[in-house]
C-alpha cells in the first residue's frame, strides 16, 4: 500500500513546526511535534520536577533545627515552594501525554534522574544559606533562559518558578551575610560549607558541552537556549563578586579574571565525580531514594481516598 497521501501532510506538519521554532514562537500541546522533541521534553521536564521534589530533602533536614522562628518560617516557605515547583512541572509534563503516576514510577524505578546536587549532605546550618546562594543561584542561571523555551507550558511554569527562585537565592545570601557578620566560628562554618558546595554547584550545569549528548539537538529545537558551558561561565562570573562581598573564598586556585576573554577563568570540576553521582553512587543517593519511596508509600491512602472521592462525585453527577 502506498503511503504517498500521508507524506505531504506530514511534511506540512514538520514545516509548520520548523517555522514556529525558527520564529522563536511557542509550541503548544495541541500542535504537532516530532517524537524526539516530545521525548526530550518529557525527559528534561520530568527530571526537573523530580529534582524539585527530591530537593526538598537536604534543607528539610534543618526545619526542626532552625535557630529562630523567623528562620524556620523562611525555610518552611522555601521547601513548600519546591513542592509547588515540582507540581507545576509535573503538570507541564502531563500536557505531553504522560501521566504523573508514570513519571513518579520512572523516578522510583531509577529510569529517570534528578539533579546530582541533591545527593550531597547538609552537615551544618550554614548549608541552608549556601544552598540558597549557590545552588539556587545556579538554578536561576540555568532556568531564566528556560522561561523562553520553545514549549509553552514549560516556559510559563518557569516564569513563576524563577520569581520564587530569586527569593530563595536572596534568603540564602542574607543568611550567610548574617553569619559572616557574626562570630569567628560562624564565619568558619560558612567557609567550610562553601568549600563543600562550590564544585557540586558547578556540576549542576551538566557535563562539558563536548560530552553533552543532548545539548546540540535541544538547542536546535529551542528547548535549551544556552549550552551547559555557557551557563556555567555565567554563574561563575555572577558569583565571584558576590563571594568577595560576603568575604568568603571560592575553593579554586585557578579562579581569576581574564581581561582578554572578559570572563573569569576557573578550574575543571572533577567530572568523574559527576558521573558517579548521576549513576547513583553519590554520598546520599541511597538515602534520598529510600526517603522518597517511603514518602510515596505513606501517601498511598491519600491517593486512594482522592480516587474514591472522584469516583463518588462522578457517580453522583451521573445520577443527577
Ligand atoms: N544531575 C543529574 N543528571 C545530569 C546532570 C546533573 N547535574 N547534568 C546532566 N545530567 C544528565 C542528563 O540528564 C543526561 O542524561 P539522560 O540523557 O539520561 O537524561 C546526561 O546527564 C547528559 O547530559 P546533557 O548535558 O546531554 O543533558 P541535558 O541536555 O538534558 O542538560 C541539564 C542537562 C542542563 C540539567 C538540562 O536537563 C536542564 O537544563 N534541565 C532543567 C533544569 C533542571 O533540571 N534543574 C535541576 C535542578 S532544580 C533546582 O535546583 C531547584 C531547586 O530549587 C530545588
């Protein structure tokens, strides 16, 4: 059987998709899209959603030990925001034709990933500030360009998320500022925390461009607007003056201003560490996944109750 009648229609759909991408317009859920584009978005948005949900754990560890009511209220609000970000992102992902329950299954069975950064422990209270300053600072660098991503629901979710991430970054900086104005012991605690989080924060941006299998295609589709290395550089350039203002040292002897490049030079992260963490061998991978699985199982009754309530409401509406 000839397939020729289908081909012109497919070619027209592909041409419409290509034109939308070329004009930097948005692709919406109702629009035709290539399978690879859909798969890439599901992979990236789901990984992003899982990161927000797993990302609640490292700081959640300090809610019960925050040193004042004010600090506790800020931390609670921040961790709740992360849950909200996960939910926006799961919803954006569902517009691509996949159910949230499938995405959660893929996280719990290890078929989808979450950000490497959340596999590091939070050993001191200063880590709450450092995560806000460095980790959320890196997240903002990575995510502001995603507000212009080519897929409408993802870009719109990112606009709201980025506003909240800015608050997260500022509260972290303000916490560290307060500690740096405190005692020698507090200043030492901040420096020790920055020493542990600096390199993992640089790794959040992903492998170097030359070893990033997805960047080229994702940029051609406008899913990503910048490469991993471009964003890493932007983060370093943004963070160095902030570190100077805080009075902390970034633990990289190669870090210096390069007037010719108009950027900071910096040392090479240990990429074998990133690979190990992504493969599940970071300091806290096992603990993070065990905690998430237990939380999911503990929530089974909520999902069952919500399903039963929805069925009863639908039956009542049908009877009326
Ligand atoms: N952690 C875990 N996996 C990573 C990673 C990291 N830091 N960096 C890269 N990877 C994975 C990729 O997912 C990919 O694996 P896959 O093909 O099996 O999915 C592989 O390593 C190769 O990397 P690529 O550079 O080719 O992958 P991408 O083009 O997808 O780029 C990315 C990686 C830059 C993280 C990109 O996916 C992205 O921009 N994602 C959206 C942002 C995001 O997910 N951020 C997570 C942190 S959220 C956060 O910090 C908020 C806080 O408030 C909780």
